[in-house]
C-alpha cells in the first residue's frame, strides 16, 4: 500500500487540444508501483471555458482525491500558431509602412495580450478555488509551460502548491509514498514559503526504462479518451529524454536534461501498437527533444522503425531530428 496518497486526480489544464501524454505517463508510472492508488485523468481542454470551474469541482467531488496534479503544457506567447495571428500582428505593428495598419495591429495586439492574460488568470483561479473549497487536498503542478515560467507562476499560486520543473515521475512517487518534497528531497521542486521562493535540485534523473504505457489502464482512468481515438488523432510517444546540445534559443536541455536516456525500442513499439489496435490511432508524434540526437541514437531509432515495419503498423510518424546527425550516416527516410 502507499503511505499517504490513495487517490490522485490529474488535471490537464486547457490548451489547444493535444493528447495529455505528460499526466498519462505519470499515472502509468504510479500505477505500476502502487496499483491500489485510485487515479483519474481529467482533460479541461475539451470543456468550454465558462464551464471549467464547475466541471473541476464536480470531478473533485466525484474522485475525492488526496492529491491533485495539475499539468500546464502551454502558455502561448506571441508565436506562430494556426488560429492565432498574434505574431503576424506584432510584425505588422513594427514593420508596416501604412500607419493605419500599424494602429489596427496595435489594437489587435492589445486584444491578444488580454486574451493570454485572461487564460493564465483563469488557470490560476482553479488552484485558488480548490485551496478555498477543499483545503485538505494537496496540489502539485508541472508540465512544459509551468517549467518554463515557474518563477512567475509559483508566486501567484497558493502557498503549499508544490511545483516540479521537468520530469515528474519520481516527485509524484515521493508524494504518494508520503516522503518529504522540499529543497532537500533530490527533486527539482519549486514552492513558496511566505514570500520566499524555494528551489531544489535533482541530481539523479528518472529511469525511463520500463515506463511503457499500459494503454488499457489509461483507458480505464480517462473517461474523455474518445476524443483522442481514431485515424485522425495524433498521439505523442516519447522514445528518449534529453538533448546534449546547447542551442541558445532552446529550453529543451533545461527541461529534459543533457544526458540522453533511451527507452528500449520494444517498449516504445508495444506502446504504439496498443494505441494502434485499441484506439485506432494511425498518427504518432515522437515527443523527444530530438529523435536522432547523434550517431549514438542510431541503434535505438533503427530498431524502433524496423519493429514498426515488422509489426505491420501502417502509421504516419513525425519528429524533430538534429540534422547534422543524419549527414554522418547517409540516412534515407
Ligand atoms: C513534442 C512537443 C510538441 C509537439 C506535440 C506533438 C504531440 N502530439 O504530442 C508539437 C510540435 C505539435 C508541439 C506544439 C506546440 N508546442 Co510543444 N513541445 C513539445 C516538447 C518537445 C515535448 C512535450 C512532450 O510531450 N514531452 C513528453 C512528455 C512525457 O513530457 P511532459 O508533457 O513534459 O510531461 C513530463 C513533465 O513535464 C512532468 N509533468 C507534466 N505534468 C506534470 C504535472 C505534475 C503535477 C508534475 C509533478 C509533473 C508533471 O512530468 C512528465 C513526465 O516526466 C516540449 C519541449 C520539451 N522538451 O519538453 C514542447 C513544449 C511543451 N511546447 C511548447 C509550446 C509553446 C507549443 C506550442 C503552443 C507552440 C506554438 N506556438 O504553436 C504548440 C501547441 C501545442 C498544442 N497544444 O497543440 C512549449 C511550452 C512552454 C510555453 N511556452 O508555454 C514547450 C515546453 C517548448 C518550449 N517552447 O519550450 N509541441
Ligand atoms: S538540438 Fe534541438 S533540442 Fe537540442 S538544444 Fe538544439 S534546438 Fe534544442
């Protein structure tokens, strides 16, 4: 049995719809070690904005979690995105010759700032609602957007919320086991003590071998999974973590670490095969910082692709590839 947490609710904070692989990975990791812990994955992306607070309340009443794990993936900030023309208007504001175009662009820009700000505020308000109405529940937060903006976000969250930068498996496990999660616990925690922001380091990265998604289990704890079924859905699958490079603009080594850790090809393809056969998925995105980080990655990458062919998985896949790594071995893709 677990020490302290017997039930966990994972909340996928709203973003443009994308499969919640982060919290699914955490839930799977906990389930393998503590199958008796009750878990549910709740996706706020598929719920209209005006109904989100009440939907979360209802979910909390139903699940009665000891721990709520919020996963915050995206904070959209003036970058190209279908359905979001903010960057285009930013360019027009700075470079259009016609002053009327610049004026219109500045008004549109203000509207975007307001929309982003309101989105962030409404996510933050969910924490305050739970803090007020369900004070016994512990709260954690992690995910890409939180990790990128932790310093700004943590000071706006209730005291007691534990933030995690980067990978979260070991930290959630410690919470389940009732172990302390503070600056001495060997995790990349960030939390508030009064006005002071405390941070911790994680000297030992998570072992990602054996972390192969048990898709039937995820199906059982994710009632909204249907919206990620079918040939048009895209599912994220992580084959490795970490990037050894140091591109100036990029956060990925900060998020995932510099040391590349591989999942066994067999586990990766078993995961793909489960989504393929059980959910009817035909499109996959390898969510690695880089699928082919360098020549050291060739054996794993080749084995993954060969196993996909051998298992007759008729899929489309997509990934970022560190291009110089290809030239060294004349890859044909
Ligand atoms: C793959 C990827 C994509 C793919 C997604 C494909 C797919 N179908 O899944 C593509 C290219 C489509 C994409 C698009 C975008 N992305 Co992107 N993406 C990534 C990337 C490289 C990996 C994310 C991932 O799935 N990792 C694998 C899973 C297992 O990890 P995870 O979700 O991070 O979860 C782990 C931890 O975060 C943590 N964790 C997560 N939740 C929680 C909760 C708790 C309580 C705890 C303790 C821990 C925890 O534990 C998990 C397991 O270790 C990250 C950068 C990175 N290296 O992390 C950027 C990243 C998440 N993306 C980002 C952004 C902004 C976007 C876009 C909005 C960009 C744009 N302007 O269009 C879009 C929109 C995405 C959408 N909602 O549709 C940003 C988010 C930060 C921010 N600025 O808000 C990131 C961090 C990159 C960056 N710029 O730094 N993305
Ligand atoms: S190679 Fe890619 S993931 Fe790695 S640091 Fe550079 S841009 Fe980021």
